[in-house]
């Protein structure tokens, strides 16, 4: 308990004891007390017959009137409570006024000299806590401002990327409608381009939907046990056209006996985003490897590709939702800037971690997933 509070309580106790002693002395040692005693004796006693002799003589004596005495005690108790309450109130106001003056003086001196030594220990601790709250609030405001700014930039980017494929689709469809004489080969070419742009548009909308859903509600996992190697091989077959276009090779080094527990549908999305990123930023004629093994009751997966080294200051931002806005990336790769952020959300929902390293043209994405 604060020493100042204890001191004030002791002070009030002494004052109340002094008041009680004062009244006691007045009642027992002064003429006022004697006069008061006589009055009280007359008020609380009455003369009644206490004995009748054989000769029918009446003997009177003083008898206490208990009814009047009880009412007097109640009245006296109420008076004492009121007096004690008034004294306590007056003392508290006096102490509060002194404390306010002291605090005001401390604040005034602190504003003038900014010297923390003027504060007592308890107020110094409060000042430190207030400073911490202020710093935390400023950081939160900065993060909010940055997030707001990046969100605005992202909306601008998304609007541009949605408009581009949409404009192409509309343009090719109008061209096909307005020029019916176009030969079948050219018509098929234009339709394929329009379809490709439609797929691109669908991808952007889907990824934006995923990151928005993960942002506003908890990811629900449907965990089951499955063979990791089989899932990765199926995914590699789906990526064959993408790898073939850059003459890239995919090598999967995962034991066929390795069974893991997780949500295969969502983990496929994680692996899909990492492989897409590895192909987009990897060199042509290079190898992409996936190595998986169990280490201390957790699955370790390492995706490796060879391409331009990512600067260290960029690695901290690579999992940000709007990282694609960074000048290190461009729309040529076809990425939306949401893929790796989605991957991070899913991995963390599994209780795992995802990290990235990039040195001397070698980039590795490392995923750790706890396994029972």
C-alpha cells in the first residue's frame, strides 16, 4: 500500500482518538460534565416505590428509565456518526487539496525543466508507464497509416490489373463480332487470347477473395492424413506447362512413405503459390527442388529455385499482402502480390512457420509444420 495513504489513515485515527479523549475529559473532570451528569440523571431516573413496610409505609428509590436511555443512546450515536463523518470529510478534503497542489507543482516543474528527478518514485513510475503507452499508441498509429496507404495503393493496383485483362477480353470479342470474315485460325487465336485473359481475371478475383476472407474470419482447417509425395507429384504435373515454357525442371525429394496430417486443399494452395513464385523469378533452364523430411516431430519442406538474389531489405516484406507494389516486382510475372501472404496465413493456421532466404542467386522457402 502507498506509504502516503497509510500515513493519512494513521493521522485521521489520532485525530479521532484526540476528539474522544477531549469529550471524556470534559465529561469527567469539568463542571460542564458534572452539570451534564445531573441532567442525565434526572432524565433517565424516576422515583418509584421500592418497598412497603408492615405499617404500610412507602419507601421510594431511583429507577433507571431504560426506554428513555435507549433513545438517548441512539440519538447520541447518530450525533457521533455525523460528527465523525464531518471530521473525516473535512480531513479528506484538506489532504486532497494538499495532494492536488503537490501534483500540480510537480507537473509544472516537469513542464518547465523536463527533469524527472523532481518526481517522487511513485509518480516517476506512472510517468514511465504513460510514456510506454504513448510510444505504443504512436507505433499503432504509424502502422495504421502505413496499412491505410498500402491498402489505397493496392486498390489502385487491383483496379488496374482487373481493367487490363477485362479490356483485352472486351476488345477481342468486339473484334470477332465486327469482323465475321476473319479466318478460323485467326478467330481461334483471338479466342485463346481472350480465354487466357479471362483466366487471369479469375485468378486475380480468387486471390483477392481468399486474402479478404482470411483477413476477416478465422481459417477453418479440415485436417486429414495424406501422402505428401503423391500430392507434390500431382501438383508438379499441373505445373508442367509453366515449367516447360522456361525449360525448368522440378525435382521432388520426398519419401513415398512420408504421411503428414493437415488440410490438403489449403496446403496445395501454399505449395502452388511457392512454385508459381519460384518459376516466375527463377532463371530459364534452371532446376526447382522440393525437399521434405521429418525433424523433431515436425515436417520441414524446402523449396529451392535459382534466380536473382532478393536483397535483404526486401525479404522482410515478401510475405506482406501488398508486396507486389514494391519496385522489385512487376506485372510481367503475372503475380497479384497476394499469393505468398495467403501461403503465410495458411501455414500459421496449421501452427507452423514459413521463412525465406536468398543468397548468391539461390532462394529457399522453408516451411515447418508440427506433426503429432
